[in-house]
């Protein structure tokens, strides 16, 4: 018996399975600033399988989102006041890049809205 060909399908991406096998969200060991937020889609629904990377001169970290789209990093306030953020998520053909401004607080709230009202500003890099 010969089976016919079946159409190909894209499965995934599974960022949190493939890239978050260990905790990598501590950008600066023993840091005093927490960066917390959520990744939301165009309808304001949480994106439960996104991957966020936070890059700054002091180091970088990676964190997958949970069922509510939440992520968290531990770091220090960068000298220039901001960190670069990369967002990887289902439905994106290429990662998105934005910046997180730290301000003066010890807890930085940084939500990422992929589209729609209040969409995060992304850079074309």
C-alpha cells in the first residue's frame, strides 16, 4: 500500500520549549530592578508562548511568557536609561525590536502590545 503525499504544515514555533529550558531572566545577578510585563495580541488577549529578550550593556536575558502572557527580568538600571527588547511570537515572520525605558522606579512595568490600540512602537531593523 502506498500512501499519498500530505500537505506540509508549520508546527510551532515553540519558543519556550526550545529556548527556555533553564531560567535566563536574570540579566544582572543580584540586580535591584525588576522589569515585568505582558505580551498581548491585537485583541488584548495574552500571548502565552512568546519569548522576550532584554539586551543592555550590562548583559542580556531571555524569558518565555506564561499562560497570562507575563514575563519578568531582574537587572540593574542601565547607565543610558533603557534596554533593547526583542519579541519573538507565533505569527511573526521576523522578531520585533523595541526599547524599554527604565525611569527611576525599582519595578518597571513594560507591556508589549503586538497590534491594535496602544500598539507598542517597534523599530524597523
